[in-house]
C-alpha cells in the first residue's frame, strides 16, 4: 500500500477539521474512526436510513459539522469508518496504523503514513459509588450517545448527576426528547463559572449556549442543584432509585440530607478522560493537565515530541469541540508544512483559557471516597470491591499499577478505562492506568497473522 | 415528544433480531444495544464473579459492559455492533 | 537496628525476609518502588521443576516446590484462609509436549535424568494427550506430565510473604549506597529517605542487582532478558495445566542474545489465558515489539487451535535477571563481609524464591544450609 501523507485517527471535531485542512493543503489523507459515521462523540447522529429532517436539533454547531463532512468528498481524503486502531507504531520509513475493520468481521488492515495526527478524543470520567454497576446507570455521555446516535431514550425517569457543564446538554436533550428528568445534581457549584465573569463576557457564545440549555430545563421544570451528588444507586436487577445528598465543598455527604429519588435511569459523569493509548504507544511525552489528568504534550503547531506525530482535541487537554476544531485545523496545516494563521492561534489561546477556567470551576473533590463501602465495586470488569483495594494498599501497593497487580482493578477487558481514574486517586498516584500496548482486543488468529509490513 | 419526532425522522421499517429467544425489532442502522434498549431490555449479561446483571454503561465502546454473543460467535460489544436481520443475540 | 535489611521487595527479597524472620532475625525490606513492582510484577508465577536439567538448579527447584506446597497449606498470621488461597497457589502441574518423535526422544531422555533427582515425570503417549488437555492440537508426538509444577500469583505471594515476615517495609526508598564499617564491612544501606544500619544486607534487587553490587565496588553480571506475555479476555476454562513445547526448555538454557520464542500457555483463576514466552537481550527497552507478539500468538494458536478466536486484551513485558551461567547468585559475598546476594534467578525467581530464602537465612544465621550452596555462591564471578 502506498503510504499516505497523513493518517488522522478520530473523525470527531479535531480529526475532521484536521483532515479537511490537510486535504485542502493538498495532502493525501486517511481518516480512520472506529464508529459507523463521521462526527465522533460530539457530532454523533442517527444513520441516514432514519431520514431525519432536523438532524441538528440535538446538536450545538451542527452546521460546522455539515460543512466539514461536505468538504471531504472533493478532497483526497480516504475515509475509513468502522476501523478500530489496535496499535500505532513508528517504523524506519514512517508510521503504521494497525486496524481491525468491520464491526464484527474484524479484518486486519494496516495503513502506512508519513505523518499521523492523534485526535482520539475522550470518554466520560466516572467515579464509583454503591450501586453504580446496576443496569440503568449509564455514563452521561452514554445516555447522550444513545439519544443522538440511535434516537433511543436511555429511560423514562432520568436523574442526571456528576460535575461540569456537560450535564446541561445531556439533561436538556433527554428532556426535549421526552424523558422526565427528575433533576440535575452538580456536585460542585452550579454557578461555577460565575467566579470568572471576565471569562464569560469574553465568550458570549458559551453564555448563550448555557442559557439555551437553562431555558430547556426550565421549560421542562427540571431542577438544577449544586452541591448535590448521587451517593448511591438502588435496585435489585435494575435501577429503581438513587440517593441524593447535599455535599460540602469537599464533596463529603452532609448527614441528614439524603433523600431517595425514584428513577429508572441515572446518567452520571465527572468530566472526561482523554484517550491516550495510541499516543503512548508511539512514545509521545505526556504532561499533567489543569484537572490533574494526563494529556499529550504538544508545541504551538500541535506537534508531539515524536517526529511526524501530532495531537489535537481532547487528547491534548479536555477543552470541548470549538477548541478541538481549531487545534485540528492547526495540526492539519502543520502536517502539510503550512503555518497557521495568527487569528487561529489567538482563537486557540482564548479557548484554552476558557477550558482552564472550566477545569478550575469544576474540579473533582476527594469527598467521593466517602461514598464507597467495602463491597462497592470499583473495577466493573473484574468486580473488585473497595475492600480489596484497601488490602492491596495495606500490603504495600503505592501506585495504580501495583494496586492493579495486587487486586486486579484495570485487568479486565476495558483495561482500566473506567476505573483507572478512581484507582489512581485511591492509590495516591496521578499516573492512572493509561498504558495500553494493545488498544483494542484482537483475535489471536489476527495477531498471529500480523506481519507489520503493509505492502 | 419522542426522539424520532424531535429530529423529524422517518426510519425505514424495522426488521427482527432475537434476544435469548425473544424477537426484538431493530431499525436498519441501529446497534444491537440500541435495539435491546429500545425494546425495554436493560440487562443482557451476567457477570462472572458476582453473577450481577449488566447492560449498557458507556455507550461508546469503551467499557465492555455490554458484550453479547452474536450468532454463536465470539463476544461483541453490543453498542458497536450494528444489528442485522435475523441476528441471534445471547448473553455473553 | 534490624538484623537484616533486604534490598528489593520482589518475591526473592520477600522470601529472604520471610525465612530470615522465621530464623528469629529482625528484618527491614527496602524498595525504590512499590512492593514487587519489578520483575515479580511482570511474571507468570511459575513454580517449575520441569524446565530444569539435572544439576544444582534442579535440586534447588525441587526443594522450592516442596516449600511452596508447605507454605500454601499453612494458615498463618491470623488469616482465615490458608496461605495458598491468599496467593492463588495452584498445583496445576505442567504438561510438556513434543511436536516430533525426535524432540520427544530428547524430552523423555531429559525426564529420565530428572527422575533421578526426585522429579515426578509421567510419559504421556500422543493418544492420551487430550485426556490431559482436551483442546490440544492434533499431530503431536507425545509429552511428559510433571505434577510438581505449580503456579502462584507472584505479586500477592511477595506481598503476603513480607506481611507474614513482620518486616518493616520501606517502599519508595531507592538505595543510593551501602554503609561501610571497619574492614569494609557492609553495615547497612543509604537510601533516598535516610540511612538504615543493619547487621547484614541482602541484595535481592533482581535485574538491577548489579547496580547494588557496584556500590561495594563489586562486579555482578546480572543482565536483563526481556520477555513479553499476552493476556486474553476471560474465557471458560480451556486449559488445565501449564502447557509448553519442549522448545521452551532449550530456550531457557540458551545463551543466544537474539529473539527466541516458544509456546507457553496456561489458564488462570481469573479466566484469562497467559501466553509466553519470549527471550531477548535488548537492555531495558520497554518498546512493544509487535512481531514478537505475533510470534507468541502464532505459537499459542498452533498448540491450541481453539484460541484462534479468543481475543488478546493486553500485553506486558518484564526483564528476567539473567546470569551468563544461568544459575542464580545466592549467599555471602566473601569479598565484602556483611553483604549477601540473592539475585539472578532469570525466569525462575518465583519458583526458586523459598529455597533461596532458606539458603540466605542459613548463611546469615550460620545454620546448616538446606542444599549445597556452593554452586550458587557469588565467589564464582570473582576475577
């Protein structure tokens, strides 16, 4: 296979903007995404066979997506959807992207490319609490994905909880689509950004967007409560109610404030964790972000310290779609050897400043540990209870990896994507469990046939 | 209001898949997870250690909670696997 | 001041701490990282007698296998469960298979010589192989069953041995030098978190033991030999024994610096299947080698065709502490009084740990050694 000039991993805002910018600059691009349609998580939408006449109703910035998607066919961009990347590596003559194609066929395909952009986005960051493994408890992003991508409601009576402004579009979308949203419970302060009035005034679009969600919630009489958290979920074989408690500034539940809220669905999220495994496989340096999470370190051109490898979007710091679009464009231009216009660089700086303010306004406080009980499952895959983690720490584990080796959290199929943040925090190490040399499960037969050389 | 009305969708007619012996309708292009969820099925797997029910959690292919066995072959993430007419889906 | 400070909280250091404590000595264990975070944390937990030819190491291995079995049955330290449960001890036995009649000849010849040294080895004709392992590939020439082979979860084993030893544990304390007394005697360790004087110092730093020896001006030729392991998704029990091809025995004994792989396949209590084994001398390079992983996958599926559709979910690598003569270094370093070595066990550290601990405890306390210590003494490297 003739090497591509550029391989872009991820067809969300960053990857799309990158592929279009690079394609317009004349590069031959392969755009790879595991999903069935363009758009990633942010622009996730229903299949064309649904013939939606108002596809943008559930989205913010749909026109931007439509324009990017429409630009692709005229460019030399090879769009490869349903391609899950299981490994990325550097080779003497460029880079290699090893994929499994098809949603159940899993045909191994390798793309060689001179340059590569990691635009792999993020997934929900979750915290364990009693009952969070019951059917009916979903991540906030999961409930939204089901709605935007499949036009299915996660449930009829829904509670939305967690922290951060993302809870608002999730709740507003569910309410508009017919769910009864029993409340939005923000563990931090609802007016988190009010402490940064300058930031809000500098970003009137954000203010307007937030106001729009607020109006939707008000119209559906959805209460939005700050300093409240879902500290337990209840049900026998499926969710029937949650315990909501007032929490103090450190997220410790205030005794006597607990109340049961009947519901069939809980959509819960505590921010986002960037997907770094491909960048780590390639050996890219990382750094700690303002929210304590690990992100790929990039320079002004979105280049990592590995020659030919760039990163854009949430993998370089969770900052939302507008920032991802700008970073993607800059990365695409840089991969083509073109400087980014000064206007674009200024916009990136402003959006990053906004992201930093959001991280400062919606931190995860350690009080969630007080929600755990001995038998609370921390690792969903291996069903490791909190007591086992404490035993591991007592036996001499001192970081996430040694807790994993002694008690098995993170050893299951999800490879610590769900529990890694919590395990890292409980072990007192920020490192987490992000190192995954095999990014997607691969059949032994396919791995056995692997030859590395795509020609 | 429902989600289909909200976006003005008129999906092509559904076909049938089978979950643990029960017919479940699925729209063309829909994932197995969405079809099950749409039919009110919220748990479709039992865990190995504690025998607890599980279904959809992350919804985007990351958590591996929603795995099912499709047509007797290996385990697949229901949220990533598009339903095909006649699929026989069993708990993993 | 403790009687003994053990450098390294891997399984070998843990066993040294455990048997030293049983001999009545007070112990402190130091480690630059968390407990058992080095080679032990990357091991499969093998307790093997099957892969060793007749000689000193095999004697150490048979003693060690017996000690593991005894340990496993103990209910100690106020525990409700026997030690074996805590550390997932599984006396699963090993099955070595031969692809060709020629290899089978060599294998049964080895088994004959091992039996003389107390190894139980049962020849398995080809038609009986599937009674042992129902999913084995057809066409194999035969095999040998080794019921003494067993497995533990290595990190749990190390951590619980240290807990039972009652040793004081100082993790996150990198040793930066050795304290020296009169006549150059080693009198303790200097760590990044303070000095720890002690009556004796045990160098159980595994692959990094040469760096500790260098603090005393000594040369200890312990080198890293990298190995990868593939881990599959959990599956219903498919594989009962530790199953490997006879080529593995040759790989263990080889001196080749280049890549060698042989199929080693086993199930775990967690339902995953572990697949090894590769050997390369590439320093401490952790870069994942996809061609090595592919070879491991090819060999495992050739041995167990049923694995073809099972998915690999992760891989990890570790660095075996390799000595040029393939023997561990155990005992007092006569060049430097007060310093004892317990390192260089290559891929057999888990299996050989208890016997090593017994040897070290005897050497420090002046007791009768459980096996002849001479072949393992550090003096063999003295120029």
